[in-house]
């Protein structure tokens, strides 16, 4: 097992990447015509979908990398670059193509069910969240380690559910400016996490840098 500081770092990184606060405006727009009960159902289904996606990534990530012959170090470097791009986009408070394209966002408003696609996938549990989960899950191979990683994913899902349930009042209270400020701060924190992951992968690939 890793020490608890590392698990805390993983959860905070996941919280920043999934960014339920950033999904609040989109959720509010997508559910404008929905009733209160329908919003509750959409929030529940979306949060459960996030839990399933991240849990599958935690359990099946390492076997998948082994199947394709990809080393953990290489995946760390590639995943860190993806996370850094996401962080840069967050610091500019703009949506990224890695999560959702403008065309997908426009189509989503007309869909009857938006809880799984595009809300849960790829808006919340996109490539960045999946990559981060796999990277941390492959740090150790013990059942206890994987169990804690999954627990963090489930806790992240619960936080997502809470954010979506409170989407309407939160979006009104913070406003667009407040949400953008929060997203920029989280983007800065995420950039630091990406640099750490990148450095740990590079040091394995290029041991002469030590």
C-alpha cells in the first residue's frame, strides 16, 4: 500500500479532473425542461456511471496495458501530457475536446437521456480521469491498494452526485464568473499533479536523469 498522503493526493487529483463543479452549468442547461424528480434521477444515474467507469479502470487498467505491451512508465508520461492539456484548458476556463466537443454538447441538449452520455462519459469520467485512475491503481498490486483506490472512486461518485443535486442553486449562487474562478484554481492544482506524474515516468524511462 501507499501512504495515506498518496491516496489523498489521488482523490484530490480525481476531484479536480472529474470536476463536478465544472459540470454544474452544463447539467443545468441540459435539464432545463426536466422536473425535480427527473433531475434527481439523472444525477443518480450519472454518478453511478462515473463509479462504474472509474472502478473498471482501476481493476482492468493494468491487464489492458500488459495486453498491449505498454509499460507503466510510458503510460504515466502519456497520461501526464493528457492531464496537463486538460489543466491548461481549465486554467483558461474553456471546455476541451478530450471531454466533449461543441457538436456533442449541442446534440446533448436534445437527447432524452443525457445521464450516461455525454454527462458521465466523457464530460465527467473522461480520458483524464480514466488515465489518472489507472496510473495510481498500478502503483501497487495488492488487494488492499486496489480496494482503497476503488473506495476513492466511489467517494468521487458520491461527491459528483452531491454536486449535480445542488446544480441549480449552486449555478445561481456562484454565477458564471465564480465557477470560472474555481475551475482556474483547480486547473492550476491539476497542472502540478500532471508534472509529478510526468517526472516519475520519465525517471523510469531515463534512469540517467537521477
